[in-house]
C-alpha cells in the first residue's frame, strides 16, 4: 500500500516537473521584458542637453558649402531642433503605441513643449521674418514647412508625424540653400525690430499660459480679470467673478515637462536671435536684456534629483517643482515684456 502511494506521489511529481519549465521560462521572459522596458524607458526619457547654436549653424553651412548670412542661424536652429526631436534617444515618442513608449508620459510632454515653439517660430519665419512687408509674397519653402510642423503630433498612421517633420526639414533646407546663395535673391531674412517684437509677443503669451498652469498645481481661487481695463469690453457668455483653478494631480508632471521642453527650445532660438538680430539689439541697447532672459530660462534646465515631480504646498515641508519652474518662467516672461516694449518704443 505504501509502495503504491509512493509511486503515485512520484508520478505526480514527475508531471509537475514537466510543467515547471514552461512556467519558469514564462516568468523569466516576462521578467526580462520588464527589465528591458524599464531600462529603455529610463534611457529614452533622458532630455537632450543644451548646445551651441552658432557652432551648429556654422558646421551646417560649411558641410553644405554655404555661408552663414543674416537669418541663417535662426532658420538653421529651427531645422536643427526639429531634427533633434527625431534623432534623440528613442526617437520621437509622442505617437508610439508600443511598450515601453506607450507608458511614458514625461518625454512626450517634453516633446510637445518643443513642438509648440517650433510651430511659433516657423509661423514667424513665414509670416514676418522672410517678408519685407505685408503685401510681399511669402517664401514657398517656408509656406510648405509651416503646416507640416503643425501636423498632429500624435499621429502614428500614414502619414506619420515623423514623416511630416522630415519633409518640413527638407523644405527648410531648401530655404537655407537659397538664403545663403548670393546669386539668388528670392529667399530673404529681414532682421527688423518689428519682426522680432511680433514673435516675442507670441512667446510672451506661451510663457504666460505655462506660468499659470504651473502655478495651478496647488490650486487657488482667482478673480475673473478677463474684461478688466476696458469698460466697453464684452464676452460671449457670462462667467463667475471667482473660480477655482487647479491642475489635476496626474497632469502636474505633464505640465512641468511641457514647460521644460518649451524652455529648452526657446533657449536655443533666443541664442540664434542674439546672432541674427545683433545690430537691432545693440541699436536699442537691448542685448543685455536678451542675455538675461536666456539666463533665466537656463535655470529651468537644472538637474532633477527627485524620481518624482513633487507637488507640495506653497510653504509645506515638501517642495513643489511646478512652483519653482513657474518662478523662472515668470521672470523670463516679465523680461520679454520689457524687451518687447523696448524694441517698440526704445
């Protein structure tokens, strides 16, 4: 009897022994995938560092046998930042639908912040900087590049976002080639104070919105100032005198990284503007003002030593990364307002 029980027990053990390898290999495979996806997620979430736009533009011009004329650095920076979105670690992640990209949200938010600045600059190039006056013809290459950069940043089906951005780069290259060719006079860049002021107005509204959204991480009651300053102003529908404004908790880190990406792109663009609009800035005695704006924005790129974007109260024991970011952006925005007024009235 005991021998029979032992034989049955050994038979069950042998059956279990046959099944264990499949379970073991499945667990090993899943564990390996988790480790690989985690490592890729960490690597792909690394933000590109700051670089010298002047050196990049000169290298790009030399590689193509061109000369870096007025406006070349700004236009090349637009091209270079767009290319960085596509070639950084992991490539462009905002429209990925596979792991680990689909579970990442900080880097896509960072990318969106960069895209917003690229769209504003491409519009300013087409609408103002490449045209001598309102009745002049827009540059054909920039007219094609701008709508491509305004393409849906989340599209992964055909046409994909990456494909549209690469096509935009080719059109910008065509503009750069004609701009740097002294034999061709069709492509131009007009470094005038009114062109710079018009673009800075767009930057001002972007940074103002980011500052408000970052400050709303802790929530606050705000008075409705939509119609203040104009007694005859009207709006479509009535609004409350006060409203509670608060960024949802799970959106706080997204807003933070969008602001960080937007600031990263803006730093490079302003450095290019410092080169191409140097004579205008010196004439208005505004070069130092622009340099101070760049320095304020560079503070937004400091290293983040916390594994999470903390959201403590204004004077609580825990820090609030969003409020720190809002401080730097608000200071830069105030300086941009002063710079724009100096360009218009100085």
